[in-house]
């Protein structure tokens, strides 16, 4: 009996977590590098269905990328997007993107002309020591994996965690006149706190979309909002079945 009640409680919490995380809109972060070949380029991208794209889309990308998905049932109006790094660098390049209809997504990246790289967020916030080993293909390292091996000359252990915590970048999204601050605790936009091209497994900085605030993975392991809505619906159904059984 207690086991079943505990299961109901866990399922209920999962349902609440999934719906709360994706109320009205979801924010993803990634990194786009088209200068060098990689299997981790953000997808979806410009040209994907229901996509509004602001920025550059060519063979000279070395840029952070932000993706906002309207997961609600009504239009949202995006008035501004700003990315601020602990180093003091601030990026507010995209004006007022405007209305996103339900199911639409907005993707933004660098806006400068070829070679300008005005959203090269991996270069402007280097504060991490470089890992001392070859990274696995899907690893980012640095603040994404505090168990990475460092030499005694580097900052290690809790000091490393404190350094990462003190350098978290933030994305501020203004929707329907209300600004909301999201913390990039996975250090996706600054690619782990160091210039990732110098230490990545494939010599490329690309990182697929990760839900902002999660511990990042190069191949983007976080489910899409639609998948989480379906998961939440399924959990609601399971929880109701368990409740019916308990009432018998």
C-alpha cells in the first residue's frame, strides 16, 4: 500500500515538473560551428518547419545559438533577448523578434557580416583550465564535467565547482512585456568555460540544443517540449490508474 502511494506521489511530481518546465515557452541553448566539420551542429536550424530565424546561416559560423519554442496554446510576443556573461560581455543583437504562434520556434545566432563573429560566446568568457586528456566525442568538459582530470597546477575539486558557479551566464527573455532570467548552468554558450575548439574531440565547437539550465551534452539529450507533454499525459494516465486500484 505504501509503495503504491509513493509511486503515485513520484508520478505526480514528475507530471508537475514536466508541465512547469515547459509552461508557455521553452528556452534552449547550443553552439554552431560551420568552420569545421562535426556531427553535433544544432538541429533543428534555419529552414526547419515552423522556424523563424534571425542571424547568419552560412559557412562562417562560430557562434552561440539560442532557441525559443512556443509550447503554449496562444501567441507570445518576444520583445527582447539578451545574453550576459560573468566576464561582463553582453549580447543584445536581435531587436524585438516579435510574435511566435503556438508550435513555432525562434532561432538566433551571430548577426554580423562574414568574419564578424559578433556572438562568438566561447571566446569572450574563458575562465577554465583546459582538460588534460582527450575528450570523448559527446563530452564538453570544463564546467559540464567537474570530474574531468586536471593536473595539480589547475584548480580542482570544490574550488573548480565554485569557479563555475561564479561564472554562470544568463539569458534574459522578455515575453509579453515580462523579462525572465534563465541561467546557463550547463555552460553551453561559453562551451564549458574555455575556447572549446582547442580541446574538442573533433576540432569543432558545435553543441546540439540543450534545455537551458541542464547539464549539457554535445548531442543534445534533453527531450523536445512536445515529447515531454506526451510524457506528462502518459504519467497522468498511469497515476489515475494507480489511484483507481488503490480505491478498490
